[in-house]
C-alpha cells in the first residue's frame, strides 16, 4: 500500500503584510494565459513583489513577504500596465516592452487588505498612487539569492502550470478594452 496523499481545498490564511507604504523589489514576472475576464479570455502579466517586511511565522521567518499585482498584457496608451510601467520606470515604455527587464526593479507600494471568502489578502492598492518610483537616494533591496522563480519551480517539477508561461516575450499593444 502506498503513502497517503491528502488533497484539500481548505484555504490557509497567509501571513499578512501590514497595510501602508512598503519598499519592494520585483522578484518574478509571469505571463498568465487564458484568464477569464469580463472581456473574455486574456493574457495577463503577474508581478511578484518581495516587500521590506520580513515574515515572523515559522514558514516565512526572516524572509521578505510577497505581494502580487496582475494586469492585462497590453501596452495600449490607456492600459493600466503601461501606467504602472511609467510609475516604476519613470518614463513611458512605449507600445512594446520586454517585461522580463522588470526583475530586480524597486518601487514603493501601497499595500491594503482585502477579504475574499473569509480569507484576508495583502494586495497592491489599485487606487491612485498604489505604486511609486523609488525616491532618489533610497537604497534598493535585492531579490534574495535563494529565491526560485515560477518558471524554474515549474521546470523542476516537470512541467509548467497550464496558462502560465515565461515573461520573456514583450507585452502586446492592443485595444483599450479590458485594461
């Protein structure tokens, strides 16, 4: 008889990042394909940020706590992604940009808590100035050397998760719908 393999759909409360302003570094960029939106299936860009807040729970003790933000993979002049890139980079990226270049980029994030189905999540604020360029003279933080990117985790486990792919390809420039 084999080893037990328990599967559960119980959601666990993750360690929360405190609400407010945090310095963070982009540790990973993932293109997520076939995301169901009110405008149909779309490809989105998911940014994984590692914040200046260190974990206190046993599984995160001393590690930078993560927060994610996700945007439609469009660089239309009115898209949210293009606006976020402008805030992070300090210049307009134009209609084509290799989002892979963002890994290691620092910014200031406004983190807020949102509840969904009884679980509270830390999220990058989508209101107003949720992402700000790092101030002049502010010391950047680095992606920890032991951080494993999504693509590398998937390759190590023998395949990619359906719908996710490397972010090496430039984001496309398409219609303003569903930014």
